[in-house]
C-alpha cells in the first residue's frame, strides 16, 4: 500500500459523497463514484485500498457492488456507510467481508478512527503475506501463499 492510501467514496447522493471527501481528503487520496458501475470502473483503473460504500443507491444494490468489488480485488477493504441500516444488511455486509458498518449521519471522529483502524489492519495483513512468501523462499517451499484469508 502506498504512503497515502487511496480511498473510493461511493454514494449516489452528492451531499454525503462530498462530506466524506472533505473529511478524508486531508489524510488520503480520494476518488468518488456516484453509482456501482462507476465504482467498479475506478477499482479496475486505480490502486484503491479502501471503499466507503452506500448500500441504497439509485440503480445499484450496494451488496451486489460489495460482492463485485471482492471479486475484482478481494484485499480492498470496504466500509459500509448507510442511512438505511438493518440487521439483514449488516449481516450481508459481514457475509461479503465488509470491514465495518456505519450508520448515517456518521460521527466524523468515529469515521476517521474506523478508516484508520481498517487501513492499519490492511497493512498488517500485507506484511504477514510478505513474510510468509519470504519464509517460503527461505525454507524452499514451492507455492503461492498470498491467498491467506484475513486474520
């Protein structure tokens, strides 16, 4: 992961999308998308580390977008940020490996804390994968150990 993480903010409403961008921009490189199709295009063209994803968007099912993100690059972290939270959507987020789940309106300090924690966890996972690859080389074990699931 680069020094300054790349975050993709996905929300069909301009207000929340721009609010998230404004809050996170001092710390991260921010990309935005107003729907799932745009989000997937950005993910395919940019090295995204984390996505904040609204679940209820016009023309897009956020859960389906989450599944597609994980198919494209499973190590992208996803934080669901939604105004329409329910136990069902929270469980679906967990099922498809969302890192966290935040309800709108969000608390800025909590948001920044969750984003930082999630990115720290991602860095740790990357270091563990590198260590295991190097260990495999040292003990002369053939194979790719990069498919280790999240800790």
